[in-house]
C-alpha cells in the first residue's frame, strides 16, 4: 500500500474510506486493506479454526462455517500447515529406521535444531551463532542468570518491572536466594507513576542512572505481557551498560511480534518461548541469545553433553570441548517432535521479513485502535454506556500488536458472549481483554468482525 506511505494509520483509513465513498468504519475499508495487503498469502500457511470447531461456540448465534476471529497469538499461535507433515516425516523415519534417524534424513536428530537457528536469528535480529534453540523459556532464563548474575555486596540488585510475568518474577527471586541474598533488598521493581498504566522510558533510565552502581542485572520484558507495552530495549541496554550492568530481556511477547535487533543493540542475553507469535505449538522449543562479545568470557554454570563440540561430541571422552557462547549452554539433545512445528513456522517467517510484518502490524493494530476509539470512547452525554480505555501506549513505537482493553463494566459475561460467537482472545479479571491481531495470519476483516461482534456481546450480556 505504497500510496499511503507516510500517513498515520488513522489518516490511511480516512483516505481509503474517502476513495471508496464510505464510512471509515465500514467493512469495505477492511476489504480494501486486505485486498492490497502484500502479506495476505501468509495466512494460507496456517490452519485457521472454524467457528464451529471452538468448544464454547453457540451455533444458534453464528455461522459455524466461517473462520473464527483468532486474536490470541499473544497466548498461543496458530498451527502452521507444514507442522503435521514434518512431524509425520520424523515419526515415519523413527518407525522405519529407528536409531539410524539420528544421522539420516532431512533433519538428522543429532543436530536438527542447528538447521533452523539462522531462521530464528533473523526473527530476533541476531547472528546464527548467538542463538540456541533449547529447553523452555524459564529453564533458559535460569541458565542465563546463573552466568550473568554474579552479585557482590555492593552490586547485587536485579532491576525488573513490577508485575513482571510470574515466571520471570519467580526466577529472579529464586536466583537471588540461591546466591544468599534477600529478594526484599535485591529485587528492584519499577512501577508506573500513580494513575498511569505503563512505564515511562525516562523513568526506567533515571532509575538505572540513580541505582546502577548497585544493579548487577537489568532484566525487563521486551513486551510487557499485561499492558502490551514495547520497551525501548536499545535505550535500556545503553543505559545499563553505562553503569556497568548486564542487560537481558525476556522476549516471550516480543519475538515474532516486534522488530528486534538484539545483536545491534548490544543486548547481553535474552530468552523467549516460541509458542506465542512464533507458532511452534504449546510448550514448544524455546530460544536463548548471548551476544557474541561474551562468547569467550561468559561460561555456563551448568554443563551437559550437548554443549560439547559437535565434531567430537560422540567420542564420549568426558573431556569437555565447550562450544563458545550460547551453544555451550546446551544441556541435552532436542526433542525432534518439537523441532518440526518450529521449523514449519520459521519457514513462513522466512517468506517475508520482520520489517515487513512490523509495517503491517502497525496498520493492523492501528485499525483495531481506530475502531475501538470510534465506538467505545467515553461519552459524557451517555455516562452509562460501556466505554473502553486502552492500557497499551498509543505510540506504535511503544507497542507490538497487542492492545489491552480496559472496560468500564465487568467483562466476565461479555467474554463468554464473545466465546459463543467465535472470538478467541483472553481476559484478565476484572475488566481487561487482551486482543492481539498477529500480522502473519490475521486480516483486517478479522479486526472489523471482532469489533462488530464485541457490540453484540455487550448487548447480549446486558452491558449495553
């Protein structure tokens, strides 16, 4: 949609509607944007559930033959169509060749994950040798912190956001205890200003400047799971380094969502799961990153045989030939059945670029924001009418694809009505819906249908 380059999302929707002679909220605008979407073919590589296949659906209310409105990639991405093919290939290989599958076929089990690390590196803005596919996110976070968190009496704090994802909080708390320190004194948690929902970058940088001499590790999310805020990772990394801190990120909600440049930003370490925006399936193989500048200086605290150089790994000498950098942090051989769906998804990412996905995402989430503002901005003339406050920053540079919508009414019933009508999103008590149109498979029509269905759900729940 080059003709709209340089316009804000709102300006784009108004320009399109004017050219079509319709309202900016019309479904015609969504149809036009989908028709001219250069990435629309990527959707064909994923299984989109039908409304009738979703367990909560009430078929008396909706046409079950339509695709559902799947807007919950922040929790679990959709299945790539090639995932089944690749899994069945490996099951067939196992059935027919047994142990010989370790060295044969298109993805030999002894190094299958190595074949797709370059694809993953492209998604997170890293060099292939800086990325390892292994374990689950929290396991990787623990392994990384064991090496990067080296507390001293003077420098023992870990800075993270208040209300970080629970797993991050627990990992940090337990790492501090493991080193004999008190989480009450060593966990430095940063909250938004009173009356605000998200952290200001200047406040984060100010705390690093003020407390930096006592901070061993700065460890933030890339994208905050609850609010959808995309942190300025480059600025945080630079500020942390100036004060002598290591800087790492949990990129669970950022990888495959935002355009990351982990190498260029000089991030020390990062980890992420792959089952959200990277669509590898529930509990899929996770990723870890260590910047190449640390490849010879940072060693794993715990070692396993998969960290041994592949060339001599199977000689079983029990004399460790540690691979440099993140590769030395591997412990065990990877489950081939988890490699398969991850490969299937990364191949779809490889059909485009994160820059292109990001351009679409800004417009797609901007469309959701535009429609929510149009229909659900607080109206002083109708104070009883349900309204929505968007917790996620309005600046596209400070968010990924997720919008966290805070309703003026309790949305438990509303959420159930959305469920009945083929909408897949998620809620957080008492009033927040997280809605995440993923650019790799979601359409503008998905967003338009969601907002339309939201109105129906509010009415049916008695909230409107």
